[in-house]
């Protein structure tokens, strides 16, 4: 039997609370002990990645307490329950099966006679076959010409994840000669979004992927109409230019408006859908199904590592535990995600959704208010750009913000120059190493403006190169971290009721069924 | 004489502290009182914008206390001192003159015999004349062909602001027939950044604007070499393709490597430089000098409004005061910037730098530690996208995050579709109105998962359309807000010593002068 208990009712939690401010980073990261920590505080991940937490404010005592907490909170057992098909999403009464889109971790999960792993795989294969026909020219426009551009129309999880993944692999794919089609994304209901994208592409050679699980998402349907309008004005038949990614029960599933439809289901939340057809269709079209499969393989390998019960051998679990220590024991309100890789420019925006939408909750999985803080604010930009921007506050601001670095030893595009004795890639890597130490140890200076207190914790995930496998592992790491944190906080990380009220009120505004301040705001905005 | 005093030594501050949790938004925003607040709690801004703070947790008592605080902190007098040329940047012993790039607010500021307003204007005129010659073809490539693309090479303030401004006006300029050249941006030392941009442009028809005040910025010089390398490989002479924006004393100022050089100086901080030649060169090339001038005019008009001593008639000052109330009295750690305009997609990233780099400090302008929190974390994404992402935490998370909305009644591109009785633009505006009310008032629900406590404050800046003037006013508003907050916290908002230590350590890494943990990290990253 699983114990779904609030964090503050656990015995291990009380032990952890006593360890507030236990570790002084400027002390432990100095000299030989610092070097020892870098060597020892490391967990291997999939695809050759390593999670290094030497510069986190933990030591043997804190780690022991975190391991005890993991055990008492039954993190491994809860993960097993999740991937084995228990109803973990209690709010919406749904299973949580996104891991099955990339691998089979436990026993088969069969729902209404359907093996879900087989179902997800079949959809991916359908999308792969479709992509190959597009690439070969078998599926083409009315003039018999190949499609050169794929445009994803979706919002939230149907946009941020796939967009971040596309950008992450675009330079790599071009370098490897694997780019098949350019990809663009339309998300915002602001008509300037679709207008801007449409001005930059050749619609006659563009294929549009409409992504909406319910088939009723306001922004997505509106943008679909916008695009269809543009296609018709260009003398084209929209039905020859559109495919749908949706659920089998949605109105889009059987519509003749689409060349094809690929299916997801209610057991895959939008923010966890990059490895389903939601990411699969656009990424297979852009880079080919083989690249998408490599991405899935990286994620599957990382999912498997997350089944390890010992947190010291399980990067996602340890990252989650340290995050809870920082948030609930140390009281730090935000976490910055800082990839030293331009390819990961939108990865922080994806993690922002993944984390804040999953764990930005005030009631536990039984609907009872919790007496502790839950999900932090997540934000970030690529390094070294951020160094010239908000790092000032990270170094010398009055709040401590824990940091999550990501770095790679090699670049993607294979172009580099050597200046003043080092390459750009070396400069990039030197900066991330330097920042970690600057944050951890600071520097005493007689000029208080130039004084750095240090004590600002960070971890880093390091890899050789941002390949599809590494990207998949990176994505799964954070998905699993968020999942483990949800278990620790005893939340339902898989619903998002907090976004509903705004939708209801927006409908009222459009129907002119408002009074009081809502009417006043509607007038102010000229509606 | 100006009193530069810490916030917590002011009498008005103690009165304000007593007003914690004074206003219950779900109560005051309901019914007729809510409508009255929307009508009354509004401050006109430049370019037809309005700052509406009806949904902020303030009332007459709080506003009275804030007005008293503004007076005691001498906000108006300090602003006057700044634009009149006093040495406000005490750390670096510099004047702070970015407002002079767009207008003359007070007496002439003369330094070493040079009228600074005349100096900045002359540089803008030089850039304008250059841009016109490029547009006419008088300045062209070696083959006598026109340049079609401008690429800004800069980082931090030389990148984020100009990039955000370019993206903000791109759709507008295309619609108005005013787009002269496409613009791209290279910033990161990660070689994949430059490689990605270079793959997407035609270098033979590209003009590169190298921006570095000191002429020594590592990333920028490295990317310059990268680009020169690419130009040479394409058989082109780099000196025919590059201009510099720098200070007169920098090594770039007189180099024959550039077609032209436009100057800024030490009195304009990078994050305040969008209205100097740092933004002026690229924006004048992209859209023409007339458009850049309209942007300056909007900023100048807003600067003028910020001289108003009554905070209730001064949007930037009031925004600053309410922000300090939220940060220091209510104890809220972050602020989200939420523009309902896809054109402002990178505006939050610019404000993140502007705010966090200016006020992320722990010592006051005299170098003494302050006993209160200063600058918050700033983050944000455009709506409606954010609604499908991190808004879950904003609505139902355990921390309250104050919100800054921006919205426009009309779109930029002039393309729209009507679906289900409303246009995309109406849907966009309906959503922002709905969100403000959902955050403020929440909604009782027997299902605790669907219960919204409300009490989450927001303000909105509303305008007709995002024009160059409106953008200038918006930018100046936030610059001035940050300035006033710096005065309230008694900080020097115009230096950034917190970014120096990392640079020093990175140099050591590249020189292999490391030991201990820094060497261990360098090894880990393969340097």
C-alpha cells in the first residue's frame, strides 16, 4: 500500500528541517575538499550525461536525511505505480503514461483492451510513415511539389516542448545533413503571431500540423482558421496542407479536413507530450523519424535510471530532493535554469511550464490545503547571455536563487574560431565553470560593491554534445524531477485546474455577459 | 540638498508597514466598487497609453502612504538631479544620461566642454545619414549591390533591448511598408549562435553592427572574428560589411576595420542604451531613421511625464511605489511581466535585465549593507501563451506573484479572422480582461482543486496599437520605474559589479591558472 502523506507529516522531514544552513559553500568548495566534491558528488545519467551537485549546499548529513525522506515518501514505489498504470492523476481521474511513449518500464498497461505502449508506438509509426512519404514526395502539394516547411499550430504543451526540442536540434541536424524540413510554430491567439509566421514562409510548400488533444482549444482553432484563410487566398486547398494531432474522441480525429490524424490520449498531459505524436509529428517531419527515435531512446534510458531506489544513483530523484530542501528548508522562492548552449534557448520556457504548471498548487492530491510552499518560480536564459543580464541579482541580490546549469563539451554546428588562444566553445565552457565557483565561493573585497558573499548553490548537467539522445535524457530528467517533487509535496502534478477560470471569464467577455469591473476592463480594452 | 537615506529609516516607510494586507482584492474589485476602481485608478501615459492599477492591492490609505513616501524619499528631486547631470552612479563615478538620448528635460549637461544632448543627437544623426545611404544604395557591397540584412553583434544591453525593440516593430513596419532591411542578432559566445545566424542569411548582402562600449567585450569580439572569418571565406572584405557602435576612447573607434563608427559614452549603461546608437544604428537600418525618431519621441514624452511630483499623475513613480509595497511590505519575491502582444515576445527578457541588473544589489549607494530585500525576480512570456503554461502557479501556487499586464486594442499586422462571433484580437483582449479579474477575485468552488482564492494583484498598461511611439513610452516607463525603485531602496541602480567575478575566473580557466574545484570543473567541461 502506498502512503500518500503530506511532506510535513513525515519523520524524515523533521530531521531535514534541523539541517537548515548546515553547509557553508565557500568553505566546503575551497581547496582539496572542493575538488573532492566535484569528483564524488556526481550521478551518471543516460546518453553520457552527468548530474554534478558538488556546488549544492549539501553534505553527508543532508544527503542521509534526503535519502531517508525518499524512502519514507516511497518515491520509487510511487513512480512504479505511475508507470504501471495506477490512477495517479486523482483530480481528473486519469492514468499518467507519458513514459510509455518512449519505453516499457514495467508490466503492460492495458486500458479497455488496448495495450497503451503499443498504441503510442503505433501512432509514432504512423507519423513516421507519413513523414517518410512527405520527404519522398509521395505526399506533396496539388502542384506535385515537395513540402519544404512544417508549421506546428498549438499552444502550451503543444507548442513549448516541441518548439524547444526543434530549436535544440536544428543546428545539429543541419550539421549532420539530417534536416528534412524547416519548422515554424504558431501559438498565440494574437493575430500578429500567425501573420508574422505566414509572412515568412511559402504556404504553397508548407504543411501545417494542428495539435489539440480536445480539438476545442480556442487559440489553436482560431489559428487554424487563420491559416486556412491564408491558404484559400493563395488558391490552395487547406485539406491538402494540414494534419491533426489529437485524441481519438476529438472532432478532428475523423475530419476530412486533414491529410492524416495522429492520436494521443488523456493519459498524456500537454506539458509531458513532447515524446508523443505532439512532438513526434513535427520532429519526424523536420528531422526524419530516425532522429525522433534517437530522442525517444535517450528519454527511455533516463526513465529507466529513475527507477533506481538509491537517490545517490538517481539524478532525477536527487535533483528533486535537493530542490525540496532548498524550497522548503532554506525557503528560497525561485530556481534559474541556465543552459550554456544557444540551442537550448527555449528549454527554460518549456521547463517553466513543466514545473510551474505541474507543482504550482496549494492543495494536496486529496484536495486538502498544504501548510508548506510548493513549486518555485522557474526562469532562465542561455549562458553566456544571462551573465550580461540578470546574473547581477543572482550574484549580489538579497534573495538566494538556486541555479541549474547545463553544459556541453562540444558545439553542435562544428564551426568555431580560435581567438587569444582559445576557441569559442572553450570560452563558453570556461564561463560556466567560473560561474559555478563564483556563485559558490564568492570573493571578499574591501570595496563592498565588489564583494561577493557566495553561498549561492548550483548543479550542472554536463554532456559531450547536444545530440537527440542527450536531449531526450535531459527532457526526461526534468519531467521525472518534477514528478518526484510532486510526490514529495503530495500534490497531483498532472492536472491544471488553475487555468480554467480565466477561460470561463473570457467567454463571458466575448458574449458581453459582464458587469462591474470585468465590464470596465472589457471597455478599456475596446472589446 | 538631497537626502540619500535607506528605505527603513524613513518615517513614511513605518506608516506603510502598518498597512500590510490592508486591501482585500476579492472585496474591493467586486460590483460597483470594482468598476469605480477601474475608472479611477488610472494614470495617462505618453502615446495614448494608460497605466491602470485598479487590481493592485491598494486603496486611499495605501496610496496616501505611498505619496508620503515618494515625497520623503525625494523621488522627483533625485530624478531631476539625475537628468541635470549629477553623479548618480556613485560606484563607477559616472553621470546617468540615457534620458538625454531622447530629449532635454532640464538644463544643458556639459561635460568637458561638450553638451551631452548635442553629442547624442549628433551620433544619432550620423547613424541616420549612414542608414539612408545604405537604403539608397550609395553604401553597398563590393559588387555594387544593396545590403538587405543587418546583423547586430552584441551581448547584454547591446543585444536584449535592441532585439526586443526590433521584434516589437517588425510586424508593424512590414504592415506600414516601412521595413527597409531584415535584422538578425548574434550574442552568445556559444559558436552555435553565430553559426545558426550565418546559415540563415546571405552574407554578401549583410551589414554587421558591432556593439561594444569598451571595445573589449569577450563575446562580441569573438563573434566579430567568427563573422569576419565567414566573410573572408565567402571572398568578401570584412571592412566593407561592418560598422561599430562604441565609445570614442575604445580601440574600435578609429579602426579602419569599419565602414563607420557611432559613439555612446560611459554615461549610458548598456541596459539603458536602446535609445542611443546601440539601438539607433540597427533600428534605423531596419526601419529607417524616421521610425527610430518616433520611438525616441515616445520615450521623451514619457520621461517628461515622469517629472510630475504627484505619484497619482506619474505612472512610472506609482508603479515603482506599488512595487516596493509589494516587495517589502507584502514580502512577494517575484514579478511577472505579461504582454498580450506577440510582438513583445522578448520584452520581458529585456525588462529582466533592466530590473534585475539595476536593483539586484545588497548594499546601498554608499556601500553599506541594507536590511531589506531589493529587486525581485522578473520573468514573463506573452499572453495568451503563458495562460497555457505557468499561469497555473500564478493562480493557485503557494506564493503570490504580482503581475504586470500590457495590452493593445488593435493588432499590428492588420490581418485577422472572425470565428464564433469574435476576431482573434477580441479574443486576445477578452483574455487579458478575464485574467485580471480571475487573479483579483478568484472563485469559490466546493471542489478545492477548482477553488481560486484570488487576491493576486496586477496592473495593466493599455494602448491602442503598438506603434514606435507606444514602444518608446513603454520602454521609458519601465526604465523610470526601475530608477525610482532604486531611489527608494537607496541603491546605485547604474553599476553592475556583480558580473565581474565570473569574468575574472573565466580568464583564469582559459589560462589554465586554476586548482581545486575550479580545476575540477574545468576538467569536467573538457577545457
